[in-house]
């Protein structure tokens, strides 16, 4: 048993966003530490941020285009990249952000911190990783024939929406993991199952039309299209897609924020 936690020290609540702004330097430091620790004592260090997605996309493109008969999808490597980029950010935010409170249990016993800064900073670190991956893979997909169109300039807005969604998911599951610790062992399987229920490695047209509505219940379906249409199709996503993406992101973050506000004092006694 560790030392008793003092809830008056750990629970800092002057408002969700005002607290983040007040402790913005702490959030920046948490992001920095996360990035430094992830690749410590490795030969390539931070370069793995660039190498990992390149290797992952290359293997996936070979397997799905040559072994699983997706070769007839035009420029399949670019198609896959445009879906895998937002998906990797989402899945990493879920696993890293979800474990952020539990993994910092010892730190929380010693220092007064706003608890929600941990999953939010985890999501910010994942965002930086994804932006680095974008720069590395972008050079590759250009060589493979991705269209260079003005639509690519809309990607920062796509990233903003995806980050809000990922931050909400990270905060939500950070709370869930504290109360249901088995979830941290189950989440990887759930993420993998969700990936195959999302048109990332296959085009939606490969699925019978009568099942399209099931895939469209998946929030990531809309968020991935905010990346795929500018990168793969060279087109701007439609207004309905933007509205849907913004609504999904905001509802997720607000829901997670409300859940956190309801149980934040109980979190202290669960650590």
C-alpha cells in the first residue's frame, strides 16, 4: 500500500479549460517528457517517430494490396496512408491517454496536479507524433503519385478536429481505466476490432450497400474522410462532413469533461 492520497491536494478545479490554461507550462512539460521517454536509450531516438509509420504503412500496403487482392484500388499505398494517418493518432491517443492517470500514480501521490492535464497532454504528444509522421510519409506518397492540390491546405483544420476528438477519448478512457482497470488490457482488442469496422484498409464500395449504415455509425468514418478526401481524392470535404466531424469531436470532449467533473474526486481514492 502506498501513502494515503490527499484529495484536497490532488483535485484542482477552477474550471476545465481555465485550469488547463493556468497550468499550460505543466502541460507543455508533460508533452516534452512523454516524447523524450518514449524513445530513450534507442539508437535512432526521435527518428523512430518518422521510421515507425513508414515501416507500418509499407508492410500494410504490401499485405493488403498483394495478398488480399486490393491491388485494383488505384494508388492503394496513398489510399491506405490517408486512412492510417488519422487512425494511428486515434489509437495511440486512446492507449497512451487512457493509461495516463494510472501510469502517473506515483507522481500524483507527491505533487498536486490537475488530473485532466495528463490525458490532454498525452493526446497533444500523440498529435506531435502524427504531424512528424505526416511530414515523413508525405514525401513518400508524393513520389507514389498523390495529387498535389490546394485541398491539402485544409489538413490543419482536419487535425484540429481530430485532436479535439482524441483528447475527449483520452480523457474518457483515462477515467474508465481508473474505475475498471481490466479495460486497459481489453482496449487493444477493441481498437483492432474497430479498425476492421472502419473503411481504412478497404474502400467503402467493397462492402454491400445494405451494410453501409452500420459503418457510418462509426465516428472515425467521418474523421478519416476529412483526411482521405484532401490527400487521396485531392478534393475538399463537403460542408456536411465538416459539420459532422465538428459535432462528433465536441460531443466527445464535452461528454468526457462532464464525466470527469462528476467523478474527479472519486478518482483520487481509486489510485
